[in-house]
């Protein structure tokens, strides 16, 4: 166990410097690790590896293929978004300009370890990129996009504990230690936050029922941008929203698992997101796994409505108050629609797993996020802003049980 903790700490230092992905349920990933991602991001009721349990429901560490022993999971995601922005100023005598973001692909690592302390008590450690988004329109010609550059990334470190109250009921908790970095073109501004995740899981017959709650977690980004044009860099607070999640799984056949998850993200009350007029989001996920010998086949689907509200008819001459700063409406809407286009909704997921010798397994997932477009028009049709986003990602992971 000491060797595992040492390995975990070494890898965690590397993770802290890694880029987070352009996320897919608002600014959040649908799941962590190749197994959860290949099953639509499910895992509240029946996570299939340690990293899925740590991410989705800490109480689930007491149930699963990794029990009663220990497990270490390591994974990396290649994430390739395609983002395009359009500015239409024909209503002002201008033209139509469309550009593709030059932000490069993202590499998103994740690690998770879980181990028994007694036959009822288990502990775990997790570190993973969870939140992120960004575009790069610098050095475009003509400079209609104003050298726009945004990058948000949040890494979570999550030690957790779970206790088996009865053979069919467990509870768990994780401490979330967040490292957040935000760059709006004036250089990165980082900060830290702490929060808590609570979970419970109940098993009866062929069914598992899981619950999870995550507290709000606010990071303050100092001197990140000049929002009101007074020549001074301002602070922006961004708060990971509180969330509730429910999951139910069934194993109607020996080799078949089906799980449904429902999540609620409270974007509408989260600092930063509410200032840019996001609404609360319901996320629906379904995933399945079928085993044939050493091979596991997985598939899933995830849907979460775009949380960014449209502001058709906005006044291009007015201002909007953002955390005490009066931001010109054109800049405000430009940042909302072009700079942070968290607009995708539908995710199709597929994956494979294969059990190797020495209690090891290798897993791979592919996630395709279907293209979505958002457009809004100013009062009188003088200006139209729109963004489109499509995403593809591949995750490869290695699991070792001992």
C-alpha cells in the first residue's frame, strides 16, 4: 500500500501540470476513465473500476469487481474538439467572418487507487482532469475575433473513504481538492478550492441503486482580464456547481449489465456561470456492458441540454454587470457565445475491454459528440454571433487488481 501511495503522489504531480479537456456536460466531463466513458458516463450505481467509483460515487468502492482486494487504474484521453465561430455584421454594413479555433488537441490523464482497510472499510485516492474549455482565435486575419483566447482547466485530487454498513448498503465520502487555472488572454490565473462528495449505494437482487451529492467549489482567478476597460486586470470567481446524481443498474443476465444515471448541475446559482447566464442542466445517461470470456463490449449514450441561454435582441450599446464590473454587451456576448461555447448535447459512446494475465486488464473507449450550433442576434439584427462545436475522444486505460 505504501508503494501505491508513493506512486500515486508522483503521478499526481504530473497530472497537476496537464491540460484538462474541452468538456461536454457544460464544462464537465461525462465520466472519467475508459469504462465509464464507453458506457455513456454512468457509474453512480455500478462502476466497473476504481477511477469510476472515485469519480461517480465514493460509496461504490465497497461493491464491484475490484472488491475485496485492491486496484489501481491509470488512463489517458486524447480529446480533439472542432470549434468554429461566426460574426455576422452585415446589419452594420460589414461582412460575415467564420474562423476555426486553433486550440490544439488535449491530453487528459486520470489515476485511481482503492484498497481495503478491513472487510468493511475501504479507502481510495483519485486525481483527474474534470472541468475545462477553451478556444484560440489569436492571429486570425482579419482580426474580427480580437485575438480571442480562453482556456479553463480544473484538476481534482480526491481522497475518499467508504464503509459497508450491511452486506447490501454502503456509504462513502470524498474530499475534493481543486486546482483551477483560467486564461482569458492575459496569462493564466490559478487558484484552489475544496469541497465534499457524499454517496450511498444499496444492492437488492439484480439491482443496485446509487446516490451522490457534490458541494459547490469556488475558485477565485485574480487579475485574469480587464472586463470594464479601465486598464486594470479584474478578478473572476468561477464555482463548480453543486450537483445531485441518481443511478440504477440491473444485471438481468450473468454477463450483462445495464445502468441508467440522472444528474442535475446547478449552473444557474454557481458564481461565474450565473453571471454569464447559464441555466441548470439535467443530464441523462444510459450504458451497457456484455462480457464474452475475457472480452467486454460496451456502449452508451449521454444527453445534457445546452446550459448557455440565448440572448436574442441584446443591446449592443449597453453593459452587463459581472461581479461588480460593467462589461460592454458586445464583449459580454462575444465571450459567452464565441469564447466559451459549452453547447454540445448528444454523446455516443463505445468501448472494449480485455482481461490480461496477472490480474490486469486493458480498456479503450471512443466518444463522439454530435455537432451543435448556437446563434443569437442583437436588437435590430445589427450583429449575429454563433458558434459550432463537435468533439471526438479516445481513452486508453490499464487496470491492475491485486
